[in-house]
């Protein structure tokens, strides 16, 4: 057995600023090079993905993507340096949170739960 946890960032109004869903959106945009393709990959509507992205940008106070309109090779969507840094740091936050959660679970409740399932 193990404990599971998730981490997201909210502003003072309780609105989601960033979390695992936003992380997956940025990863998909980075991989696909377009918002439309990222939405398709994640089985989301373009409008839904765009709305989440724009809400995060507004609440963060900086752009996450840069889009170049058109249909040629130079068109598409890329992540801003701030978005890349946010993704990296959020990944570290998740990793460290999981380590602390595992250690705390092991030290507080794991033994009791394993004893109760053995008998």
C-alpha cells in the first residue's frame, strides 16, 4: 500500500492557477507544436484547452505560449521560457511531495494497514 497525493496551485480566490492538468496541456503543446493538435491528443475541445491556458496566464501574470498564425512551417505554438521553467519546477514540486508523502505514510500508518490486511 501507498498514499497518493496531488498538488495544484491556487490563488487567494481559490482559483486554479496551475496543476497536473495544465502541466499535461503544456507538455502536449510542446510535443505537438500546436494548440489544436494538443487538444486532440488530450481528447479536449480546443475551446476548453484554450480557456484553461488563458486562465492560467491571467492568474500567473505571464504568457505560457507564443503562437504564430498561419499554415506554413513557421506557424504554430511554442512554450515561452517562463512556461518551460514552470513545468520543470512543478515537476520538482511533485517529485518532492511524493517523497515526503511516501516517508510520512511509511512512518505513520503503513504498518498498521499492512497488519490489518494480513490477518
